[in-house]
C-alpha cells in the first residue's frame, strides 16, 4: 500500500514538472531612480484574453517572480506607496523566461506604456537556442495539406529530411498524416522530441509525433535547437513544444473547407480520359469562448479529410512469347525449379553465397519450353 502511494506521488510530481515546459515565467527587480529596491511594490498580471489575474510582492532585495503563466498577452501593473504607478503590456511566448527590471519614479503620477510593436526581449535567464512560430504565422502562412510541422521548417537550421519519420517507406513504418522527418541542426530526424501543452506527444518507437494537430487548434509552438533547459531533453536534438488554443472571454470560431480537384489538371502521356480523377476536401470548424460566469473557458476543433484519387502506374508484363513459355528473347538464363540439388563443391567453412552456393539448379536445355500442366 505504501509503495503504491509512493509511486503515485512520484508520478504526479513528474507530471507536474513536465507540464511546466510550455508555461512562461516573468521575473526581475523593482528599483527606484537611485537603484535601491522598492520593497513595498506589488505587481499584478492580468490576461487580456481571459481576464485571469496573478499578483505578487517583491522581496527584501526588490526581486519578484511570477511563474506558471500561459502564453499570451498580459497587462502588467506595478504599484508602490509614494511612487507612480507603472503599466505595461507584455507578450509571453511558449516556455519563455522573461526578465523585466523596472524603475519607479517618485510621485503619484500615473505612467502608461502602450507597446504597439513588441520589442525583442533579451534572454538572460537561460541559454536555450530556438525560435517561436507565433500565432500570426500559424494563422496566415499557407500550408500545403495543412501539416503544422511544415512551419517548423521556417526556423533557421531546420530542413526536411528522410527515413521512417517521412511516412513513405515500408508499410510497417508508415503513419499516414504523421510525417515528422525534420532534421534540426544537421541531426537525424529520429532525434527530435514533441510536446503538446507540456505533455509528451512522441511515439516511443520511431520518435514521430503521435497526433498531428490542426493549425486552427494551435496557438503557437517553439522549436528549440540547442542548450535547452532541464525540463526538456526527451531526445538529443530538436524540442518541438506546441501550445493549443484556449477559449477567451469572447466567443470566436472558424469554419473552412479547402478544395483541390483535377478540373484544370493536364493528363500525363500514359493517362486516358477519366483516369486522372482527384477530389480532395479538407474541411473543419472550431469554436471557443467562456462558460457561465466567465471563470471557465472552452475550445473545440474538428478537422476532416476526404480524398478520392486515381493513380496510373507502369508495370512490366510478360510478352506473348514469354507467356507461352518461349524465353529466347528474354536475355537471361531460365532455370528448371524442379532440378534443385546440393552443390558437391560447397565449402561449409565459408559463407554461402553466389560464389559458394549450397544449392544448384540446372538450366533448361533450351530457352524454349512449355510450362508443365
């Protein structure tokens, strides 16, 4: 019983740690104009989308930290007795460790800073390398087949690769819709790790992604190419951390269909009329918003794919003479399958092969014969 409880606690602790990889943290200092810590300062963060609020107070050294924040836009307000109130708009990205060092002015003047174009925030809290594919890119960049991971190719150092992760090899390794053959910084495509909302989304056998999410379901994702933090590292190379959308205080939804067919397509040289049929319907819808009291939010998405396609292939078939048993023009020796017998010169001390065959077959006396009934 005690062992079971201990195992459960360890599992929950590990789950809580892994879930932090998609959340953001804001930390920094609050000082006056002379560089001294403002120990009485109170900071509050309010989500623009949901109205969720978090607050904290700086410590004796003027340091503060607010962790476990979902990516998105926040309103930051800093208050301290005898100092002017400061307000800022900040944008947090997936897994970001944002550092903010704030300076308060003496007086009751209210200062508001509206950031129209977000300035690049220097990363001083960690040494990770990578890029975030933001919401605007997910929403507006064209995607052939609506494969979300194609956007990962916009990150420097990432390119399309090959192997079982491409989903086009042996049927044993073929996973339709789960193409994950991305090489990051020259690494093998099976050396990447995929997460969705901090939970692993990686197939343990082939290191592909388990579920390929619809772009309408994804808020943003981060591709880390090196020097990632300790909570990541399920594989040795790229860490692809995806964050899904959440509902907001207002209802928002989409409905779409992408159609591709053969109406304007030309036929290849070996296709006859009616052989080049193609009808591809990619459709879906999404809806998100608040529930009663705007304390809980929901987001739902559905995407379907219907594909009808004819394929023309070229195969080699026997000629009329070969079908009748005449292999004179085939250019190869035809062996009698009923003549198999042990090779008297076989050397068991050497590997069996073309130069040391274990079984011999006799060729037909002539290259023209009739099949036995």
